[in-house]
């Protein structure tokens, strides 16, 4: 049962009723979570409806969320004053405008954390006023909003006022995750290095770069790219350049960016092999390996080491 709405045909059916996850649109709910990780764990266990937009407004950038969440089906926005792709300024006016414009068309689910942080920045009453406004707007839409709320961050009166606007969403039993619907396809990806495989290490303890099989355009998805990014990160490579492409919905553009990075990784792998075997000055070697891992200055390093 969700917030006692037994007669609403769109309430979340529990497994004991033989149903699959259905989500009530036109409502704001709170999910009690003390950390981003626990919030992600909760909503990632929910069975979102197919062909609906899923948007996550987080205090973490996509590079951090990548380690805990499949971003291939989720649009992520980072609450920050930093000017970068996917950034959302933590201004209540900007957040309210973003949310209202998002839920004004189509249908989907909007997930948001950082309410406690916003309250510390702007005051509890201002944040509550924004939640009331969103509650009114979403009631006239086919969207649902789920807020991460840490009960320990508010006093009892404040928490009660929040719950009046965003009743607690309780997940009873385990609902099949939308992520599990794709697991078989993900596991069959022949180019993946299993996470249990240990990479060979250089003398300084850093993992050696491995040139992975190039991903073909046929069957290429954001999900597959995300797994490849995680492999590169495990090797210690800076993947920020390709991570920004996950915000795009143009697979041809994303693949073109992937091909550019794949070529950089190939060049970096060749450079690392040369540096680790031929460069004996420890300072020069350390600087070169750092630049290789950052995928910067590859032209200069190739000119210096491979020109003759």
C-alpha cells in the first residue's frame, strides 16, 4: 500500500497481489534515505514503466553516479554552481523552473536529492514553498516526483510538514528492477572485461593499460558504453571527456565520440609500454605516465619518443 490510497487504480501493486510495479502519476513522494547510495539503491530496485522519461537531480556528478547506477536510461543533472554539461544551479528559482518545464510535457519520473542541503542554503520555509508549488504543478501532469529525505536532518515539525506535501513512499518486498530486465543482454557483451579480472600492474602499482576490442556500431548502446567507461576507469584513465556524451540522445554522435577516445586509449597504451620499458629516469617516467593516464599531451609524447 502506498500512502493509504487503496482505491486509486494507479497505486503500486505489491508482489503479493500478483502485480508488477505501477507508479502513481501526479504525485510527489518522499523516499527516506540517509545517503545518495541508499536513495539510488531504493529507486534502482523499482520497475519503472517502459518508454517513460527518468530524470535524476543529484548532488553527485555523473562521473560518481556511473559507479552505482545504469545511466543509459536516466538523464542526470548535477546540483552545482560549476559551469559544466548537465549542471543545475542550486537556486530554488532555477530548480523550480527546471522541474516545472520538465513535467509540463510527456510523462515520466523525476528523482531528486539534496533537499537537506537546499534547506541549509535557502532556509526550510523557502524549500517547503517550492515543494508545495511542485506538488500543485505535478498534480496536473502525468509525471511523478520522488524526493530523497533524511529524517534525521529535520526536526519532527519540519519532517511532518514535508510529509504532508510528499508522503513517504514505502517499498514493501522486492520489486523487479528495470535494470535486471537488461542484465542478460549486458552479460552477453563479448567485449567486456569481467569485473573480477585483475589487471596486471606496473612497477609503481598502477594497473597496466589494456587495449580492448573495439565496440562495433551495430548494437552499440549507452549501456554498453557505460560498461566500457568503467573498464577504462579501472585502468586509471581519465574518462571525463567521454562521460559528457552520456547526456546526449544521439547514438551516432555518442559513437563518434567513443571512436575518438578509443583511438586515444590505443595511443596511450603504446606510449605506456614504451615509457615503462625504455624510460629509466623516475621523474620523467612519473610525469609521462600521469599525462598518459589523463589522455593529454599524447601528440607531444609521441613526437618526443617516436619521432626517430
